[in-house]
C-alpha cells in the first residue's frame, strides 16, 4: 500500500516525505535523501491526528522511543495507510488461520464441531481483524484471499462443515460398504453406519431394545481400529451387561 504526501504539504515544508508505503515487513518513508524503514515489531501503536488541510500519523514506538511523525497526508490516504497497517502487520497470522481451517477441511477424517469451535477461539483476534473493511486498500492477492476465507469460515463455518461432512460420510460409506455389510456377521443398517461415521465428540444414539445399539458401538470400535486412529489399548468401553461388554 503506497501513497504520496500532499503536493502543497511538500512544497510548503509541512512534511519531509514524498511517499509512504506500508508492506508486510513494515513502513517505508521516502524523502529527497533516500528511504527510512520501520519494521512492524518496532511500532507499538499509531495515532491518527486530523488537521485542517492535512492529517498526521504518529508511529509510537515501544517506550522510551519517541513517536515518529508522518505529516502532510491527505485524509483518505491517512485512513487507508492505517487500515493497511492493521491488515499487513497481521498478515502472517491471518494466513495461518486460513491454512488451519483448510487443513481440517481437507483432512481424511470427520470435521467435528469441537474442532471448529477451537479454531474460532484460537484465532479470535485474527477473525476480528479480518472482519474489518479494507475497501480501497491495496494488499497482496494472497492476503486478500486469506482475509476473505477467514470471514467466510467464521460466518459460515457450521454450514461449510456440515456440507463437507455429508460428502465425507457418503465417500466413507462407499469405500467401506463391504465391511459394513459383513464385519459383524450381519449387515449394519443405514442408521448404524451413519452413527459410526458421524464422529462428533459426543454422539447420542436413540433406539429401542434389541435394535442394534451395542452392534453400533462394536462397529464404531472396529471402524476406528480399521482407520488406525487408535490402538485397542487406547479405547475405553463401558457397558451395562456382561454380554454387551463381551
């Protein structure tokens, strides 16, 4: 994001800078003698000071560093630089948040609700930044895409997760059809294999006596072992009867 300072501000000596740029690395201030670079970690905060003709940005460093003044900016330019600073400073973590969601989305496993909740909590500050309006702010295409992804995943994450899981369940059912049909010596019903494949942290199966709840639990254990998600010694089963436990 690059802007020029006001022509009259330069002519009248209000500002020493001819051009100001904000990138993912930091700020670059250009004057007639060359460039001055300030990395993002060296900036603690930025104050936007409105003036009658031009605005000023004060780049406040970590104490005891004095603020670095950038005067002579058109009001819209100052606003866009400030917004660009917020996005570009956090570009790395915004991209990381988008990658985390894509990783869960593309994994060869069920995308459960707990994972989505943890993603939202872990990246809450990033999602707040991504929700800002960046209209008129020039940024790298990859960062723009990451911001758009974070917004969409935050707002529509549950519907995206459910649609993706339905595709995953259908694919797993087809890939394991023969196993579901004969692993217990008799075929499992649609309701049973759906209960097995929908892998939330807590699954409630409601059915009458003798309808196959225990078979569903056994099928679930077999499926987990078949996928290599756990060892037998890592699985705990609790049952009300010795027959069910056996």
